[in-house]
């Protein structure tokens, strides 16, 4: 029986100290193989059934976040799904957001022009929900520095005031245990912590479909897609599939295998693994006189003022990110204590 460690060694063989999953995750070997097979099958004029891959990926993501697959739409972009939700709101509706949240989450609400978008510090989201708030839109983990939202408190406050909740899990799904059924809408790209190819994203909607209008519906949104290719779709899918984007099939051919791997490893185990490494890094930083952005319980660690070192570290074979002047390190399932120590060794102090 394969252990966590042996399975990781089988699937990943990075040629650098890769600590940049918050930008993009590494692809497992099984995913690379599946994508190669899919591409070669098209080149040979014998394409595989990549629509079956879409359905397998949808089902896998649904299991990972604890909802029925009928509540999951498959697409390619969080921004598109944020736009879908923004389009559903009546003029004048108040949307509560976190200051400096990721642009794909908040911009669609601003460009409407007739919504009241209110931004508050992340730690004040729950207390800032009020009567008249229609939607709370926030990332589960902040892209810039890894701070996590108080999701349980936000959900309770929203329910108390009759507001819907929209959670972007792009920087959380794959390492942070998340029950999507606690919220109205949950979106996530899959190319970060879910180690999928780019071009894969999901949206979870309520059982009643959340009052969303499928404004970008195409043939794949039909209850019977292959009977919906010409003229207006006569019968939209009875499930969240009515919100599907036409899929990037090669990406989904790989994604089903990446998601299968995350399921096999278990998010709880990945969570414990990732946080142990992040905490090791935080301890080492403080020993060297650096204080990270406070983000307890996060797999992302951000260090103020050290972002300028990103290029130098990259040339030394250590991959991290520069975000808003901060050095951002992200610790995931394929990282080890040696990776943490390598980064600490090349930092000043």
C-alpha cells in the first residue's frame, strides 16, 4: 500500500525548491500522461471522450467540497462566475467585500455601476454584515498574504441578516478542509492547490440554483447538450450544469487525474502536512529577525519587505513570489522540511 510520501515521490519530481503553489501548482505525473494521451489522440484522429473527463472532474470536486455534483458547474475562470453572480443582483444591492481582495472576485461587482460595493478589512467582514446587505463576497484565503477569512462567523452573520455568501476558494481548495454547502456560492480555480492544469474552474450553487440567470449559456448548458447545438437551447440543464462554460477539454483530461490524487491523499492529511511546513518557516523567520504577516493556520506565508529578493531566489533555484512587496511562500503536498530550510538558508538575517 502506498503511503502519502511514496505517492508524492511517484507523482512529483520538481527540479527546483518550488514554494509557489499560490501562483500555480505542480502537475502530477498521471496528469501529464493523461494530457499527452488526449493530445496525441486528437492528432491521430481518434479523440478520447474528454467530455467524460469533465464529468469525472466535476464529481471529484464535488466530493472534495462535500456537495452533490448536481450543484457544481464546470468552467475556466473565477471572474466569469463572479460576473454571473453580479449579474443576478438587483440595482442598488449592497455587496460586502474585503479590502484588496483578488480582482477576479470583486471587479465584476464594481463594473456593474449600479451596485453598492462596500469594502472593509478582512477581519471585520462578519461584524460588517448588516440589514440590507445582499451578498458577502470574500476569498477564503487572501492571495497576497495568506490570511484566512473567518468563514463560520461570516456565514452566521450573513444568515442572520438574510444575505447570501460567495466564497472564492482558489487559494484554499486542496489544502483547507471546506464544506461548500455552508455557503450559497463557492468558486475555485483548480490550477493552484488542486494541482490541475490551467483552464479548469468550478462554481458551487445552492440546490435552488441561487436565482442565477445563465447569461452565457451555450450548447453545453442544455439538459441534452448534443441536442442543443442549433438555435436557442430549448431545455436548460436542471442542475448547475446550466452554468457550464464550454470546457477546455485537454485541461479537463488532466484535471480528473489531479483531483483523483487529491482525493486519494485526503485534504485533512494535506492540511496537516502543509501547515506543519508553514509553521516551521514562520519559526525560522522569527529566529532570523523577520516577522511574517499574521496568518495563523494558513499554508501561505508572506514576509513584508522581502519581495525584492524574488529574482535572486529564483536564480538560486528557490521559487517564491513577490506580492505587494512581500515575499510569499506557499507550502504544499510535494514540499518537505528540507525545502523550508533551503529557503531559510538563502534569506538574509
